[in-house]
């Protein structure tokens, strides 16, 4: 990788401590000097959010959260924030919750304190996403970058092991995409490799002992590194595919990412030897795909897009929607034919492998 590059490190405060979310939040609200706080948490996270926010004054509890942030949900939340004179947003939950806070901040320019309960990573990026008429639009704006992120492994203990696996693989996808994203550079690569290493240790540990905080801490650490690398490198082929699938077909975010990842890795790896070598090294395997496939087998990871709502007849349309979004600098030239082949493999759940000479050979 060339050492001629430009790198931007986003400014953000991170507080990490198991069992300390409530105390850290109270200290941050005081430090920021906020007086009208809006707490965003889905109904399923509401009781946990109430515990974490017990030591602060809350002007508005808000739970109208939906995946992929539909534009009408964003408009409703923005109006509620304005009506209550909100000066600080606190979001506690996964990527959908963080995404709604970002949608408000995008127009209201309010600071965000993010308290993640999954490994989505959205809390560490300045990327926003909104869905309208089954089409997801994303953008970059520093106003949506949370001012502070509070990580507490205790808050992830209620995340079911199966969803933890999918969410963790979503984080791992941030790492992989960061190695060939539009602004990939050696700093992003170092963060991404360490993120892969941490997640490769953390996810099997969570699967083996779901209530043990140590694995959850490593997963949060890995997810943060992944998101920081991704925020700098930009969205690569993998995320462009998943954003279209999620918005157009209302597919679950984490499971879609977990399913598509090995197919993109198999597609690009032979054409990105430096990235492939880093990924393999992080997994501790001779080849990157060997490491990912081994991890996925250990985790019993999601395998087929047909299991998560994609209809086979939608694949040609999905191909047409995705193709214009693929970054021009993707390591391998993407065509309608090879993209549709990738989607069909991901739809049916074939296990991707690299044949001699770098050709894909699903079996």
C-alpha cells in the first residue's frame, strides 16, 4: 500500500467501562451543560435506557424507532425534538436508534451521546442514512457524529447470542470494507486488522459464554475500531450492496451484512493482495477467506439472503440498483453479470471459496 495518502481522524470522546454507563452519562450531560435531554430508545430497550438515564433530567423519552430510518419517522422525531426545545440527544440501542438520533442531528445540529447495545458501529461514524419509498440514501456530515460514545458491556448482555453473532459480523464487515474503501489508507488498515483480530476472539467467546462480560468487552472494542476505520475509509462494495438490499427490501441490517460479507471477500480478495494478506494475518490463517469461513462455521452464522426476505425474482432489480453505487476504485471490476452471480450465491447460501488462479468456485 502506498504511503502517499491523506487521513482524517474524527474528533470524538469515548468512555469505556463495564457497569459505568449511568455514571458516565451523568458526567457527560453535566460536562456538556445540557438542560433539555431527549432519550431515544426502542420500546424493547426502554427499561434499560430508563436505568441508565436515572441520574439525569430527561425532557423527552422517545421510542418510535424503525430499521433503516424511514423518512417519515425522522420527520416525526425532528418535530418532537423541536417542540420540546431539546439541546442534547441521548440514544441507547443499536444502529436503528443511533440512526434516528443522527437524522435529528442532521437538521437540528444537536449534539449526540450514543450508548450502543449492539456492535453496529454507527456511533463512531459521521455517516447518516434515510429510507424513502424503499430506497435508502446515505451521506456524510460531521454534525451527525456523536460527540461522545459510552460503551458498557453490561448493556449488551441481553442481546441474544444469535443476534450478537450477526451484529459482530456486521462490525467485521466494516473492517473488511475499510481495506478497499474509497479512502483506504495504512492507518485505516491497522485499525481494521486489530478490529478483525479482536472480533475473531470475541464472538466465539460470546457464543460459548453469553453472560460473561469479557467477550462482550472485546466485541465492543473491535466494533469501535471497525467503525473508526470505516468512517475514514468510506463505504466500499460490501456496504453499497447491503444498503440497497436493506432499503429496497426491508431486510434486517445485521443478518444481511453477515450473509453478504464472505461473498464480497471471495469476489475482491484475489484482486487486493495487500488487503487479503492483512485480513489473513488478523485471522491467523493462510488465506483471508479461510479465516472468515472458519469463524462463520463456529458461529453458525447467517447463510442465505432468502432466509431474510429477499425474493429470487428481485435479484435482477437489486443488481440494477446496486451497480451504479459500487465505488469506481473497487479492486475488481464489477459488472452486471458478476454482481448478479454474487447475489445469487448469497441468496442461495453457497459457501464461497477461491479456486486456483483466483477464480470463484462456490460449492
